[in-house]
């Protein structure tokens, strides 16, 4: 009589792909469902600093890449899921907000037909703008727009159009990727547009390394904002005309006229 | 010699007020820091269905109210914190997104000066639009606007202006409180405006009771959307012109022209 053994993971097993949000950095902001997905994973894929947050263990392969081409990383993850592995793609913040989820679906669109049967799930996380807003008080407590200020994947003109439109309609705004070394002049231009569209007295907050030990948060009037207040690790939040301070807090009231 | 004892909680102890997000409904989406705050609370305050999610225990008083006046609830919470209690105000989703955080700061503004010294913190949660987006795929993977469609606290004209502005500038959109019995015609009007501003082929998703056992999600073209597809328990997400389906998923690509 042979001994009963747990069958090895074979190609016949159904693979899965989970795209999970790790939140902004503080481990206490990770949800239970994300922890559970990580505990069940055979493979974790992601950009180096995010994969560094995952504890190594037997049976888990960590695929940390420095590759900035997110669709390549997504394709690799889909390939492994198609081989029967339980793959988790890790994103900081929420994977659906300027992160890995859209890249996975773009890769899925370019892949073989049978990938469409794969078990693919997105697990939300605390996105940087909401972590920053919570640290500040409630600057996004009224209608707001979330804008990626990087022109890597869209023309800069479109970004300018959106800043003007959002400002004119009285939206508060949250900016991801506000400034990089390769395009330092663009954020200066964004501030000019915002001063015109929102008025110089409108409050703007710069939240760097949100929820990390190095967190640094500053709030000034748009009139006093300068481009070097932001870098790629900064979340920028612009209020609407009603946004104001109360004690240590910055908030936007729920009402508008 | 007297025995050393833990001092009782007195008025001299510093009270605190935490405004915590419980996420959309699934307990696995609550963060650890919110659980920890609830475990340390002496008093939990909130709207009945949210307080029902908190397990009773010795030393914890639950204040479930049916009062829709959020500033009254916030004032009560601040009063208890000022008396030295450890108060947690619970919100569904994220407290900073059309929930209790702004109401607390409005109440703080109207309260006595010494409330400004209170220890007040906002703990983010998974907000309904990001939970709905994750269930759908990644419809908010590009620039988007979050709009509260209720005209309780702002004029309906302003909502129309914002729908037109966001549509014209190519934002995807997420709508909170899309439709109530008291204003059934307004959501019909919103759909008209969206068809004009975004084009009839643009996808719109209706996510009711997101992450709850009763969850129901539908995606149609704006041309085929009807007002009764939404009620107050529905999160509505409108894509931009690039938003499309791939297999069971709906996503917005990261790029735009």
C-alpha cells in the first residue's frame, strides 16, 4: 500500500491571478483579504520596493523586477497563472488607481484567448490620496478629481485641459506622480494653471512618504506653492474654494453654494 | 504599603476621537489599524447599520443613531472625547469620502475653543467606488472624478455643471448617492447629460451592495442605461471613451491620446 500524499501542484490545477493593493506603506493599513491572498500565493510579482514588503517563506517565489514596463510584468504574471500557479501581483496603494490593475487587463487583451478563462481578481487597498487626506483631515470631503500628472502615457496638453476643467467646476484635486527629474518644468506650469483656475487663496497640501516613518506634510496657499515642494514620492492635494483649516486639520466642508 | 493599581479612567485622562472607515461591507476589507482603534474604544458612535457591525463587549458603549443630521452625531462624539473618552466614529467606506470626517471638522469649527486640543485622527478605509472598481476590473485606472449626486448640501445646477465638465475633459466618473425616492427625476437628467458629454457608447456600471452577499453588478452602454438601474445602495461608475470590456472585466487603459 502506498502512502497517501498531497498531490503536487500540476498544470491541471487551476491557476489564479490576484492584483492586490498593499496600501501606502504602513503595515496596519493592509486588509485581511490581501494578507490571505499573499498567504496562499505560490508567486508574488512586483516592482522591487513593493515585493520587499513581502516576507519570504517556503513555497513562495518572489519576482522583484526593476522593469518599469508594467505590461511586461503583467504578462509574466498572466503566463505563470496560466501554468497553474497562484500568482499575486503587488501594487502600492490601490491597484486600480494609477497602478497595476489596468496594466494587467491591457496585457490580457494582448494575450492568447484562453487567458480569458483565468481566475483574475483585484483586491483594493488604501490608495495614497485617501491616506494623505486622512492625515490632513478631510480635504477630499466634497466632489474631487484624481489626476496622474505624468505625461508618460498621455499628452501634457490633456493634463492642462483637465486641470482647468476641474478647477473651473470647483472640484478638489489629488495628483499622483506630480513631478519627476525628467520633467521639472511641468509641475511649475500646473501650479500656474491652478492659481488661475482655483484662485491664489486655495489651499494646497504636499504629503511626502505618507504613513511611513519619514512622512512630511505641508499645507500652503496656492499663491505660496513652489514646484520643489513636490517630488515623485509626494501626493499633492488641492482643495476647493471652501477648503480651510481648523486647528491642525485641513478639511473641505460637505456643502457648496 | 498600598497596592499598586491601574488608575481608573478619569476626566483628567486625555480623550480621543478616531473617525474610522469600515470599508464597503466585507469584514475582510477592514484594516488592522481600524480593528485596533475599535478594540481600544470606550464609545462607538454611528449610523445604525454601521454600528451593527461592531461586536458588543464589556467597557464599550455603542451609540447607534438614526439621526440623519451628521453634524449632531459629530458634536456628540466630540463632547464625549472632551470628557476623556476614547471615541470612535464609524463610517462605511472611507470616512473622508462623502462620509463622517468632514462633518466632524464642521462640528469642531462650531464648538468651544478647547476642542482644538483634542487628539483627532482619521483612519482611512476602502471606499465604495474603489471596491466597486475592483469587482469590475479597473474602470478607474485613468484620471477620474468622484461626485456625490445628492443635492442635499449643494444646488443641483452645480452637479450638472460638474457632470458636463468632467465628461468634456475625458474623466471617468464615480457617483455616490446616485438616486433617492425623493428625487427620482434627477438621475434621469444626469444620464441625459452624460450621454451628451461622454457619448452614448461609453460604458456605465451599476454596482449594488458591493462586497455584500447581495452584490449585483451590471454594465451597459450609456445609450441603454435607465434611471431605475440605480438606487441609494448603488455605486455608479462611468468610464471614459477608452473604457472597454475584456472577458468578464471592465477596464480603462492607463494611456490616452
